[in-house]
């Protein structure tokens, strides 16, 4: 596959590079192989061909020399642009939306997920049907045939697609009612709900598994999870919480996909709390957070109580970008859902009540044991608070020197 991006003169070149890298990852996820990329800098997209005709001819010559069978554009193309570009390149032309839809079609597992993907695909296909059927002659008229002298194959297929869309919408309304019934059943129990949201491949499913002990699919791929998964989480206070993992977000997420997945995303809009998971080591973590917030605003979930969770700290050096992110987002936490990093074990003498109080103030205490000479805790602490408790932190099978000294003195 050959990938093409457009750099607007009003934009930043790094944004185009990042978006093209993401497009390459999407292509790989869809099962394609990238053989080359190209970009063009313009004031605005060209109406007929998106990129300039000269640049299109240049890229087309390269694609023919490399036997490229598919060209993928990093933005959504109009039906006319798709037709013109397929003529210019002499091969299949996809846009980012079609590529994402293909991935979603591969990943959908439940009936709901498959319906949502099919709906988005058909809505994307409907205005583009002319490029498939424009060459066919009109059918003969007759009994049972609409269209007077004859109905074109295009008109027949367009009507069939529209009928299928209406049927899927009706089926999804049934799904939505069923989901609402399930939600009402959960709400009859006095348990709050939380949804895990975040950019695709930030580690949401891994976090759900780490918190609840479940075994949902974890893959280091974009859009590994499409269908929502809800599990019960028991907090250290013995309070129960419904925790739901949701589909990952992405920049340039097609609006049609947001519309199609509203039944799923209702779980986010109805949640009492959001856990916004971000990849702590990603160079554009802040931009990814902004992209997720934009989708949250679109589905009516902006402004909800949110905990920022910076995941994958096992892949980053202590300090550096992670420290800046934790400072930029007050109240955020750094964890590794995969390795458990971010959890510490502490042994605190019972007499150090101020230390115990401080631990509960700045950390999340998951386990506590007051038996024995020292009180023992398992807690989640942000890295910048760890030096404050260094003397009490217990390593696996070891006790820190400060704690040993306190134990000997006590």
C-alpha cells in the first residue's frame, strides 16, 4: 500500500508526520504492507483530486513501478475525489475512514459490534455507489420493477442499501433498549459506575484486567477492543463499582463511527466517573488526550469527574516526560497496568501515625494490615511522592535500610 497525506500550510509539519505514522500503523493493523509514503503541501485540498493533479501523476507513476494495488489517503475523500483518483492511479483508492472501517469489521465480535460497523460501512458506501455501478446500463422495466422505463442497477442497489441501513438502525434501537434495561438493573443496586476511556492502544483493557482480575482481550494493536466489557471492581473500602472498558478513540475518528457507536458510547456518557488512560511514553500524549476529550465532548461526556491515568510507566525513564505530565494534570497517577509498577508496599511503625495519615492523603491504599510490630500497606503512589516515603517502602523480600533502622530502634 502507498500512503498519501496532505500538509496544509496553516498547519504544523509534525502533526502530518505523526498522523502519517499512525496511518501506517492502521494499515499494518488492517493486514496491509506499506511500500511507500508521500505528502504534498497546499493551502487547501484540491476539489477534484484532493492533492494536485501533477503530484497525483507523480505518485501514480511510482505506484505502477512498485506494483502497488491500493493507495490510502490520510483524510476522508469525497465520492468524486475517490472516482477521479482511482482513474489517475489505476488501482483501489481508500481513505482513512474506509481503512478504519475495515479494521472495525475485522475486530467486531458481538452482534451489536457487527451491526454498528455494518451501519457505518453502509453509510460510507452509499454516496460512493456510482463508482461501482455507473458503467452498467439500465434494466428492463416490467412487473415488480420500479422506475418506469427501467431502473438502473445503481438505483436498485442504493435502495437496497438504504433499506438495510433502516433495518440496522431499528435493530440497534433494540440493542439500545436492552442495554438501557441492563443499566437500569445495575442502577437498582447502589453501586457507582466508571468507564475506562482513552486513545486506542493506551492499555485500557490491560487496566481493566489488572483492576478486576478479568481476562478480556489484550493486544498491542490499534482497536483491539470494540465491544464494551463491564466487570465488578471491589474497592479497599469494600464498596463495589461497575467498571466498563470501551472502544479506543483516535484523531480524525470519522463522525459516522461516533454516530454508529453511540449505543456503546452511552456507557461513557452515563458513567459517574471516567478513568482517562494515556500512554505515558508516547511523544504526543498531550495531543492524544486532547483528541479523546474532543470525542467525549461530541458524545456529551465532557466535564465528568475524571482521573487521568498515565499508563506504561515501565517503558519510560523516571522523571522526564512523565514528571511533566503528572505536574500538568494535577491529581493524575502513573502506573503500569501490565507490570503492576506504581504499586508499592510499605511497613510503617504504629507510632508514626502522621506518616500513615499522609499515606492515605496522597496515595491510594489498596491493602492494609495492622497486625505485627509494623502496619503494612499496599498503595498506589505517584512517583513524585515516593521519596517522602522511601524509608518505609518494602522491596520484594527486603525491607529498606531506613525501615530496618526504625525496626531495630523500635
